[in-house]
C-alpha cells in the first residue's frame, strides 16, 4: 500500500505545486507510529534534498522533540501537501486536493495521536475550529476518527520566538504523549 501511495504522489498533477516541485515527499519515520506529526509544508531545501526536517526549522524542531523526550524513531512525519511551493503561499485548493493522500497515510499508520503543527494543519484536520486562535487550541485533545486523537501545537517557526513558558507548555504536552 505504501508503494502505491508513493507512486500516486510521485505522478500527481492535481494542483499547481507539481509544476514547481523537484521531489514530492510522502513523509518519513515509523510507519507503525503511535504519533503522527502533520506539518504545514515542505521547504525548498527539503524538496531539493528529498527529506523532511533537514532545514534550519526542521533541525530545531527535532532537537525540541528530543528535549521533550520523544523517541523520534517511534514517530512519523508528513505534511499537508506533498510538494514544496518554493516559498510561495500554498493555496487552500492545493491542500484540499492533497488531502486524500494525508487521509490514506492516517489510515495506513492508524496512530494514537496526530500532532498538528501550526494553525493551518490544525484547521485542515479539525472541523469547527476555523475561528479559534491557535494559542487557544494548543495542547487540547480532540477526537478524530475511531480512537485517534488530535493534539495541536505551535508552528515550528513560532517556536523560535515563543516564550520559555510557551515552550515549557509544549514540552509537557509532548511528554504526556
């Protein structure tokens, strides 16, 4: 199933992102993970190197997760879209058209928790939170499908400027998972 999904993503032409991408990225990590991280997008550097979390933000995020005592080998990381926009704003249409790939990943992994990283990932997966501020959603646990729970956290770029109190809150949230 994973090979079929990768092939579908590799040949996808549903949205404009396929015109700018170099290497679509399905995701990476443990395909039997209990924790699935859904990130906003793929950076240009990640696109070129065909690997998630290798740019400045990704390295910082991995260090932050390790500090939270999360075993990254037991997690899976993916994005809302599977192609990079190369710095351009990703339109909602691209996220919508790529959603079936994300749903397939969720079904294949069947995690206990989906950690949505940032406002856009959170609002893409959860209904009835469109008008909520991400700061009010961070750390709350939402029912998803079946036994799966969604836990929103701050966007990676926000972590650079977050207060120590906000970072500590995230560490405590992640430690509980």
